[in-house]
């Protein structure tokens, strides 16, 4: 076991804790952030596998076994557990974090890469093949360095697995001020991640047909939106005709589902990226206020219905909107600092490889931390 003291203000306490656990202590004179601290430990490791655990995590005694089984496959370069709340605390923010922490990737096992159901895993607790981690973590990213690390591994051909049967407890931030600041910090990583991995962090990714249909509806022309959706359905039915005798019913189902999914994605993008532009538009054009407000509120309301968290709907919706707004402040801050607008722009396509004109397109992933 190796403990890295990343320039803490109380090195004596860290040294005492490391000595009590029989761990080797490595002291950094100045704090370099999580990437630099992990690299310091990685340089001292001699075993084939290395488990990174942040200081605000509380791993249980059996957390490693489900992860290590994945490494019998030589193509697996990393495996990550599910991050859960360490304590069941009172308060609306603690309850929200228990069901929607930015570090919790959910209950379903998945491969991890851009475009997959799980696009990244946090570095808070992560087991890595040392051979795969030779490049280490980026040290000039105070946040998002773990996402960059995972995407570089995936780009090099390594497989990364998310294994929710392994769980590590995390001491979530549940004070409003520090929670909002952390969400903003996460948002600042969107710009450098997009610059390092082009096309992976759009504001949203969807069919251009669905996007135009929704824009027409929001602008007060629902008939035009319906016409666009109908035209897209007809074109899709024509493409499906050589494949099935039920081309029209299938096209209608795909177009309808895709358009509804696109509306939900647009609402999330409005809260996480575009509200600084939408707010002045709503002030200037009164007829935009109601559709924009509905688009903004619909995603958290639908999410509450799906999750049924132990919170009142209004509390959950308010927490989700605060979460998204704080993140968006960071996105804009990062875009200004890196002089790019790419995380604020959507990724649109007109025909996907699956011939579905509205759902998420394989290969396009949004950083949702």
C-alpha cells in the first residue's frame, strides 16, 4: 500500500495514519492535484495491477474481487466499481446525492468508452493494468483528468469495464456552497476534454430532423414541426422498405421515439449549456417563455418519475436544475478560458447508421459529470 501526501497542510497526521496501516508514504512538497498525486504513486508501483483510491473514499473489504475477475481478459486495461454514498444523511441535498451523484454510473454493468452507455468512470476508485497506465494521468487538468485518462486508454485499444457489483463508498459533498462549486468545477473540464478528444463533448447529440422539428415547435410553429417529423418519417420508411414489409409502422415508431428523446436531450442541453442564451431570448420574445420553461423542466420531472427517489418532486427538480446550472457556469468558464465554443454546439446528423432519426447516435458522447 502506498499513500501519497499531495502537499497537505498537516503532514504529521498523514504520516501517522500511513504508519499505523503499514503503508509506504510518499510526500509531495506542493499540491499538484489528483493527476500528479496518482502519477507519483504509479511511478512507485511494481505490481501488474494498481488500485487507485482517493482519500474521500471508503472501500469495503470485498470491493476488489469483482473487479479483478475482469483482468483475466488480457485486453482489459481498467475496471471501476460503482461509487455510492458513504452515509445516509438527512437533508434534500444529501438525498439527491444518494440517487444522482455525478460519480455514480448506475446499476448496470457496461463497457466504458465514448458512445457507450457508460462513457467514463471516475478515478475516485479505479483498478488499472500498469502496462496500460504507462502514460499516467494528465497533470494540467485539475478536474476531468480521470475522464481524459479513460478515453486515452480506450483510444489505445484497451477495454475498460464498469462493474457495479463492486462498490466503494464516497463522502459526498452535501453543503450547498461546496456542492455547487464542485459542479461548476466539473463543467470547466468540458472544454479541455473536447480539445483533447474532438467530438466527444458536444452540448447534445441528436438527429438534425428532430432538432429542427423541436426548434419550430418552440418558435410557435408546431404545425411546421409536425410536418418536418412527418417528412423524416416518410424518408425513413422509404429507406426501410427493402428491409421489412412494415416499413411505415416501424418508421413511425422510430421517428416518434426519436423525437421525444431529442426533446428531452434539448431540455437538458438548455439547462447545462444554453440557458445564458435562452434567458435573454425569452425576455425579448414573450411567446418563447412557456415552451422554453416546459423544455427546461420536463427532463428532471421525467427523471423523477423514472427514479422515484425519496424526495418530493419539487425538491428533486430544483436540485437537478441547480446541478445543471452550476455545471453550465463551469462550461462557459472553461470555454472562455480555452477560447472554444465546441462544448456549446450540438452534434447533429441526418441519417444514423441505425436509421433511427432521433435517438442517440453511436459514437457521440456527452461528458455528463
